């Protein structure tokens, strides 16, 4: 980023901050300052058994955010230090500076942001800019955004900017408009019944200059400089029922992702849910084709995406259940379905027992052109055995098309069994244990996982874990951590091995290489009135 641009925005932030401080002091109000620090560090060690290399003596991803808030003006910036980044963040991530800086002004029904910002239209089918540090994603826009609420129940947004890509911004310009109308705000009878009805629509345009891309030595592609996408949606919430429908379409957008084809892109989502008296039901479906939408057509990997498509698969938190995570296939096409049913058996009933019991069944399935990309069926049972003991049991049957997601390996079929027990030993002392087993004849075979976690409230936590491949490699991925928390500070010291694999969130994945060494994490959140 250019230093002159940063200096300009820092000066602008200071001027607005001083003005806001003066105005608030005149009215007897205070300016609020909030911030956070996050630093994850690794002292790496070479480990030939797991393929871990020692490239540097010390690696860290460090972030510092600070934000000023007042009645009419907010301002903030973020400092990032990744000059010696953690494994999986090398190459383009390497560097340090202040890539995020912004000033936001509010007056009556209008709000203007200048600088870097994040935004999402609807579900994000045509626009979603966000930050996910664990995946190395920060696709913020540098420009301006205006939000106007001209009347009750109506919100209109307009924006334009260039998208961040690591330590620079892509040359393409992203612009868009979004409008949402809450019908219930106009009809008292709907508000009295607690019914909410929203309709909305969006338009996004990407401008990108021509590139010299040849299909053969003598023929160059004629690439569209403007790509347009639009979206319509509606949602209804009434009593225990919720419904959502959204449809998006994109004009011709030849890119590296789709092999520079000139097909249009489409995406459609339907979702419905019911929740009342201990019963919850969720049904949803998604169809997408050729919906990879980037601010730079020739990029690969997780960078430069303008939009986001949810995976419609269960977000797994247990280690072996998350061993084979699914990544949304934006470039091609997919049908995705998800269904979930949960029921709370009441206390002091035959099935609920003395303390009650919860049972949840989830089914996810993703396919395209007759080929299964991913499928899981899992059943989770949660029950208190006594006032001090809680047990969670889970079974999961999974089919993971490694060739589609990772480019090799075929279909991996697995059965996963999990037991999670929590013991309240005293008012401030808790012991939690996990035992997991993954059985598969494919890939590297079976896995075992065990965890012991001991908590001393409110400050201390100790944990040890081991993920052991009993199928092919017979390698232990052990780890131990000590965590201390107090007054907004959190420090965690650990040592162990990390398995090479994919880290995923919301259908977006990043490959993480194997590592071994000492880890140190520090987090701090503060607020000054």
C-alpha cells in the first residue's frame, strides 16, 4: 500500500477523532475507545516423521485493532505483522503494515464509510467481504460505502472499491447497490403477531481491464471488462416458522477457475425451519453453477473472491469428525442438501430421565452430474447422567470425495464414533474427556483421538491430546496446552505436532502443512471510556 494513502487516512482519522471528542465533551458525553491484540507464535522444530520442516527460528501472525466510537463519528485501523508468518501463510502473506483503516460518519438516517470496509448482500451469493484469520482471508474493499434509511423499514446500500489481496489491492473495481424492505414495519397487524417479512435485491458490477490470455499461440481471448451479477431474496418469520429464498445470476465471466468459459453463472437457495416445544427442524437446498466471482480473473486459491456460497454441511468441532471437511465447489456446479431434526426429551419422563435428554439427527449431501462430492449422516445424543456429569455421544457416517475437493485420493468412506464426558468436580473445577475413533479402509486408514481437559475457574485450563493414525503411518500427533485468562487477557502456551491437512470454515478451506514445536498465543481486548 502507498504510504501517502495511509498517512492521509491516519490524518483524517485524527481530525475526525478530535472533532468527535470536542463535540462529545461539549455535550457531556465521552468518546469510547476499544481494541484488541491477537498474536499466535510458533518456535518450529524439524520432524521428519510427519514431514515438518524448520524454515525459521520463530514465526508469528500478530494483529492489533483499535477503534474510536462516538455519537456521530467512528474511526479505526488495524496493524498486522506477518513478516515471519505461521506455516501455511508463507509467500504472499509475508509482510507487515496497516492494511485496514476507516472513518465512518453518521447523521440521522445516513451512514458513510471511507477507507476499508466489509459488506455482505443477502447470503453473500454475489457479494461477501469478510475476515477469517484462521484461513488467511481478508478480502475487504478499499473505497466508500453509503447506507441510507430513507423511511421506516427501508435500507439502501451503495458501495465501490478495490479488493484487498494480501498486501495490495486488485486493480479491478467492485461496485454494488443493495436494497431491503421490511414489509412488517408498514403493517401493524403483522408486528402485533410477531410476523416479519423482508424482500430484497442486489446488483454488483466488476470492472477489470483486458488481459493477454491466449488459447493457442495465435488466438487471444476477448474478455469482458464488465461482469454484472444480481440477486433477489425474501424471508418470512412467523411464530415457530422461518423461510428464506434467494436467487442470483452472473453474466459471462471467463476466468482461471472455469477454464475461461463464457457460460453464465446461477445460484439458488431455499431454506425452511421450525422450532417449538423442544422440537427443531431445518431443511435447506442449494443449486449453484459457475458462480466463482473474483475481482481478478486470473487468480487461484482463496484470494480475490467477491462472493461466498455456504457449504450446507455440518460444521464439525470434534477433531476426527472434521478430519475430512468439505469445500464448496464454486467453479463448477453442485446440488447441496441439508436436513436437521432435534428434540428435547423433557425432564422426569421415561426417555428424558431425571435431567432431560437432547437428540439431534443431521443429514448433508452434495453432488453434481450424478457424482457424490460429500455426504454425512450423524446422530448426537446429549444427556446429564447426574447433577455433576454430562455425556455427549455421537455417531457419524461420512463419504468424502477427496478427488473433487483435493484433486486426488478417490472416495473416502468412514464411520466415526465420539464420546465426550464432562465432570463438575467442584464449583470451580471441571474435567472434560473425549474419546474418538474413525474407521475407514481408504486414505490412511483408521484414527484414534483422546483428550483430557482440566479447568480451574476462572483463570486456568490444562489440556493434553493425541491423534494417532493406527492405519498406515502409526504416527502420534500429540499436543499439550496451558491457558491462563484474566481481565481481558488470555495466554496459551503449548507444545506438540500439527497434522498436514485442510482447515475449513463455512465451505472455504486452506491447506496447513505439518509442524512441530512450541506455541504461544496471546489475546487481549480492552475498552476505554
